[in-house]
C-alpha cells in the first residue's frame, strides 16, 4: 500500500477542522480505541490538494461493524440511519458522512454489501477517478494514494483506477464532463477512449440534470464540458439540438468566431463570468446562453451571397424546450430560458430603431413574469462578447448597444419590473361587465397608459369610460 506523510500545511488544515468541532475528535479517538481506522476519503481529499474549500466531508471507517460505529456516534448525539443499508450514518449537527466500505452491483438500484474489513486500497479502487481515490488516515496523517491520484492532479488529467468498474455506471461519464469544466482537467487517452464508447443508457434524467447544473454552477468555463462531448463524438447523442449548430455558418462580418457552435460556447463562458444574486438566476442565464441561437440550425440560409438567420429567435423556442426537457431541467427554469431565447434580438432592434419609453414598457410587460429587461440585456451582452475571432475565449468588452439599451430601460423605470397597470377589473366594473370584453378594455387601458404616459388613475378611468361609451 502506497503511504506517504502529507504536507504539514494540509495536516494543519485537517487538524483545524477537527479542533473546531470537538465531537469529531471524540469520535475519532473512540474509533481508534475500538481498533478501527478512520480515513478522510473522496472529494474532501481531492479539494485539499487543489487548495479548494472542503465542503462535503466523507469519513470512511474500517474495522468496525455498522452497529459498532453507530454506538460510537450515538455517544455524541442522535444518529440518522439515512443510509444504513449503504453503510452511511450521520450525527445530527455534524455535516459529515460516516461510511463503511462496501461493494455493490451496477444499476440504479444496486445490491449493496457492506464489508467493514475491506482493505482500504480495494475500497478506493471503487472510486470513479484517481483524484477521488485517495485517502488520509486520520490517526497517522498518512496519504494513501495507490492509483497516483495526486500525480494526475498535478498533470491536470482525469484517469480511472478501474476501467471495468467505471463503465458499470453511466453517470460517471457525465461526472467526467462536469469535472472537465469544473477543474480544468482533461481525460487521459485511456479514459477518453472508454467514454467514447461506453453505454450511456440506464441513468436517470434527474441525475444527469444534476451534473449539467454542477457544470454550470461550478465551472469558470463550462464550454469545456460541451467541447469534450463534441471531441469524443457523443454530442449528437447527448444533445442533438446543440450538435446541429456544429458547421452551421454565420455571417463573418458579425461573427468572426466561426460557426454557431463556437459562438454558443463563447456565449456560455461569457455568461459564466457575470455576477448573479443566486444559483437559480445563474442557471437561467447560462442555459439561455446555451440555447439562444438553437434556431439558427433550422432557418439559416444564404441569400444573394449573404448568410442570414431570419426568425431564428422564434424558431429556437421549441428547440430550447426540447433540449431542456431532455436534460430534465425544472419548469421554473425552462420558462424563463425560453422567454429570453424568444426576445434576445430585441436589444439590438430597440437601439437601432431608437425605441421610446413606451416600447420599453411594452417589452417589460411581455417578459413578465419570467424575466426582466435587465436579464435580457445580460444575455445580449454574453451574445455580443461571444465573437472572438482570435481565440475561443469570450471578449470582455462592455458593448455600447447593450449599455444604451439598459440605460433607456432604467430611464423608463422598467429595467427590473414592468410598469404596474393603473386599472384593474374592479376599477372598471361600472363601465364594462366581467368577461372577455373587460379583458380587452383593460389591455387597451394599459396601452393608453404607457403610450401617453398617464400616471393618474382617475384620469385614465375617465379616458377609458369615454372611449368605451363612444
């Protein structure tokens, strides 16, 4: 077994976590007293060597049965048996998985056999990648790295400790995809060959969705995951709507970067650099960047020697829905994404046409309740920055047209919310009875309100009453 003393700085980091929560120290001492061994395993060890913040701690205990471990844990607090069948326990108040080594069969519902006395090397061999197949003995502070995971981290390459085990679960394919973007690491030749031909059936859409969301939320340049799918020849199988953009030409006058796929990849990376109030808003924007030009694959034509994609924003909406449903993305994200796709060309049109406040107010009303004009401007900026003809990295310039559009939206006071209607059905029930006619009148009233900049409710009602009676 390959064991080495870990760096003193890393040992200090682990000790800091242990000392910060005395319960952990008590548990580790009790495990040692009962002749068990506790190992920090998985992503926490990987993140230590990548100088990343450790989030999900997984401590694997060898040499004790599940009942023995449970009794030790119960001495410091209530224990959740959420994963007892899988050999996983949790102490209330401690964000740590206490697990036992196990073997399991392939598939979504594997047969699990907990083996407390499994050799640590054999347990690590079950991990998907070598960088995740390292462990730190929490009693001796030795690094167990039988598959050279640390070396692979230094080489920035992804490898698997066991090819036969890797292909048993197709979810590992998608984990590789998101790790590429997340850690800026690329699969070794053997793993690439494995991923190019392994069977991808049998994995739930929800689990696939999780990996795509991680790719978007945790990557500086998410495009690297999609580019890899293309490189190994599996993009069309996984995301056919996106694959259709490969080779779809664009007018080089406006798009020196190349085809629509390249443009889309740069747009995704541009959107990944923006600041967002929460993860949901970030997912909406990145999925919108991914989908905004899908329609170009079906409408692009060469007219009199000029490449044109007239109507691609409307054509892209059903394609975006199809792609997002295939990825099992939640409905509360699909609706905003499709709205952004549908209206993303409005930014340029508004600035070119020198649109007035009323036009901005109408647009804000159309976008509600899914998105805001500010979000539409953000997508337009990603679109504009995705035109780098010199490299595959997005531009960083702040586009002047987007600045003008956003400035006008703020001036019209609708950048983040549509102008509220002054009148409701209750206000005009004495003028028009409830029903379709009332809906039509309210719509006309709102148009009158924004077109003529009416701010007085009584004045608007008077004008509506006069027009209705007439």
